[in-house]
C-alpha cells in the first residue's frame, strides 16, 4: 500500500481501529512490512474516532486493501495493540529486522516487555532470528531487559541455539548473564 493511499483513506476518515481475522491492525501490518512512512502516519494520526454507520465501507476497505484479510473487529488503535498471537507492532518489526520501524516504535515508548503467546518479547524475536541491529537498539534503549527473570529462555539462549554468533557476542558484551535459566 502506498503512502498516498493511506493518506487518502485517512482523509476520508477511514478507521485504523479495525483488525483482520488474525488480529493484525494497520500498525502491525506496516511494522511487519517495514514501511516506516506508513508507521509514522498511523502513529501521528492516532486512534480513529469513527462514526460507525457512515464508515463501515471505508473501515472494511482500509483493512482489505492493507492486509488482504477479512475484517473481524474494531478496537482502539494504540501502540500496545496486540494481534491474535498477543504481539505488538514492535514484535512484528523486531522479528523481521525492520530497524527503522523499531526506532520509531521505541521513540514512541512502545513497551518492549510485552510477551506474545509463546512468552517472547521483541528482544527475544530479534535474537531468535539474528536481527543484530534490532538487538542493539532494544538493549541500548532498555538495558534492564538483560536481567534474569522467570522465562524458560533468554535472548542469549535463542541466539545461541540458532547460530547467531554476532547476536550472542553483542548480548554478552551488553552484560547478559550466562547463568540465567
């Protein structure tokens, strides 16, 4: 989806409060695709305050064009919105290594401690998939994420298990405790 299309839909008061059948809101999809401009537009546009009867067609059109998924719900758009996997836009961007989107979301104070259904944080996903730049960004912004907690795994475990040597090195240099279990 192009920026022009998103802007035009928002000018016609298309809602950003609609999720597809997988629970993905427009902010999730833009983060997943790494589309920095659309992420910025959606963040600065803020939650939609739709007029239900007048906007049903535009709501459905917005989600259909953006995600190609069936519309199933309408809720408030915010940065902590979660999809059916309990993931935020930060999870989506971190998993796919979209560092520019991660930077924007971290600037907007998206909570990096939220866990998905598999109890993974955005840092866990970045480590799991070897997204070195994203790992660096998250641990620089939130060094407290390096401490041990009640998880069954740490970003260090995930990176090591998947052979991401550079990520392992970065986590160790940042102070990840090797004795965490």
